[in-house]
């Protein structure tokens, strides 16, 4: 709009300056024509046949303008050359100005001859031709009028154009400044009006941005607080249409999230109930299997078969316990809080891992002083055991595993950082984005000797989140590092604060 207005104002300014300049020039030419008539009358005064008296100065006539110049020639010879200043005092014309004005009279003479030739000498009642020019003289710029005087003479009169040049400059200045002021004012008004008109759309956009930042991946999420207010969601204009459509979208997404939450809740309930109910029959299976081993005479083949039953029962029991723990963590049950020496748990877990993985090289770096966190001892022990078990199961023999526990403090907030680093082949990059998801198994797992349920790392992340921490991984060929950061005991970001 401002650009269009600028074009319109520019065209208007140019046209206005051209018209006003032409009007001022015409007025000056009319004034000069009247001055010429009075000067001509003065030269021919008292003559019955209007024979001019070239001894008279045309500038002595009444009604002349200040600052005029005049030159009269007879048969090409200058007989009068006079000038006045702005105070009507007579001054001398320079030789250059006299020559330029005499040349204009010569031009008038040539034009007169052409005029007579065209009319065949029949010039009675026909006005003599006149020559009007604007010339730059030593005295300045002048509008000049040259015409014949009598039969043998020619005269040129000139008035300065400084006044009208100044007038046109002032008009141009007023027009340009006025146009710029109008353009600036129109631009500010347009900006204010557009911003005012788009302010409701800004609210709608803000609502959409807030919805985009809502974590809708999991958990109980409600988008109702982010709906556009009713005044901005009434169809009928652009903003109302957008607000109405956004509210419709928010409503649809909210319903879908609610349905997903109900489905997840039913699934969590089913997993928890199923896991809980499976514990009793599994305990019975193990009990009867142990009783048969102790009381019944079995062949060597029977003993092997019974051992496999007990082994699979133990594996099934471990899977059930893992599923039950995940279900409890998903349900958001409060963690049993107590001071736990994480260094002690790490040392115990490394001893167990050393016994289970003698083909690995285990290195531990734990501070001598207790490193305490607030949380559930059993869950934290399972977190450490799962990390070490993951390093043992998914790396080849001879791999070196470094377990390090560090306590850090920044801005008064304590953090306990547990890292498990190995020099194995690394993790497939395709598995990295969902490595902590459930039932994700690595292709390098040594399933021939012991299976992997794909729940170990998921439990690590869930336990870390339940304790106000985070679990991350960084992997490359020859170096894989799992890091668990937990709030130290007494940290305001620990479970007590949550």
C-alpha cells in the first residue's frame, strides 16, 4: 500500500509541478507582453504614423519591472542598450549581454523576413512575429521578448526569472515535503491499522505455537486450555475462520489423545494384572520342578529336561518382574524414597558382572566417600545391573568395560553421574533413536547362550526418569558410553521436589 501510494504521490507531484510551473511561466510571459506594449507605446508616442523615436529608452516607459534589460537595433546596429537593477537604477550592460541580445534581435529580423515572404508582402493587419527566449546572461537568467519596431528597427526586452524560479523552487519543495509527509503519515497509519487488524490473528498464531510445543508423545495431555477464545473463533472473517478451524483441529487431536490414553491405560492395567497373576503359577511351576528334582529318581536326560524347565521358568519370572516394574513406573507410582549409597550398589553390581562375564575385563572407578541419592534401592540396583548386563551381553569376549561414578556440583545443584563405557563394536546407528524403547534388541546379542528381552534399557530410562534423572547413550565403533545422571541427595530437583 505504501509503495502504491508512493507511486501515486510521485505522479501527482510531477504533474502538479509541471502545471504550476507552466502557469507561472505563462503569467511571466503575459507580464512581459504588457511591458512590451507599454514600452512600444512610449517609443512611438506623439507620432501620427507610429514612427518610433529610437532616442527614447524603452525602460523609461511606465509600468516596467525592476531588473529589466533592453536593446534596440536599427539596420543591425545597436542604438539603445540599457539595464536596471532591482531598485530601478540604471546600470550598464556588459558587452557579452549586449552581443547576446543583439543576436536575438537579428533572429527576430530573420523571422520577420520569413513572415513577409510567406505573406507575399501583404502584412497589413497581421501581427508581426515575435521571438521569446530564456537566456542566461551575465546578469542572470532572463525571459526575453524580441520584435520589430517600425520598419527598420528591432527591440528586445527582458525580465529576470529569479523570482519565478524561486517561486517554482518553493512550490517544488512544498510539494515534495508534503508528499513525503503524506507518505510517512499514510505508512504509519497503514502500519498501525494492519497491526491492529492482525492482532487477533497473532493470538491465533500464538495458540497454534503453544499447541505445537505441547509434549503429546505420551502421558495425560489435554489441549483444552490452548483453544482459541470464542471471540476469535467465529466464522465470518479471515481471523474467525482460522480460529474456528484451529479449534476444530485441537478438538480432534484432544479426542484422539484421550482415546490413546484410555488404550494405554487399559494396556498398562492388563500388563500389570497379567504380570501379577503370572507370578503365582510361575512360582508353582518352579516349586514343583524343584520338588521333582529332589524327590523323584530321574534319568540323566530327565534331569536335563527338568533343568531347562527351571531355566525357562526363571527367565519367564524375570520377564514378568520387568513388565510389572515398568507397569508400576508407567502408572506414576511414587518412588520409595530413602538415602541410597550408589557407590555400594555399583561395586556389588560389578562383582556380580565379573562373576557372570569372566571373559570381559571389568574396571571400576568409584569415589571413596559415599555417593548418595534419594530413591528406591531395589530399582536403582536393577538400573545398574541392567547397564552392566547390557555391556556384557552385547559385546564380544575380551571387551573392556569401564564403570565410573562421579559426583558433580554446579550452581549449588548436585548431580551424580554414572557412566558405563566399553570398547566394543558399537551400536547400529539405526537402533540409536529408539534404543531405550521396549523390546528393542541388538543384532549382536549373544542369544545362543542367554536371551535378551529388550526391556533392560527401557527399565534404565524409566527408573532414571522416576528418580528425576536422565539416561543417554553415545556410541561409535570402539567406544560406547551409557550415562545416567541423577540428582544427588538433597538436590532440589530430586524426587522429593517432584
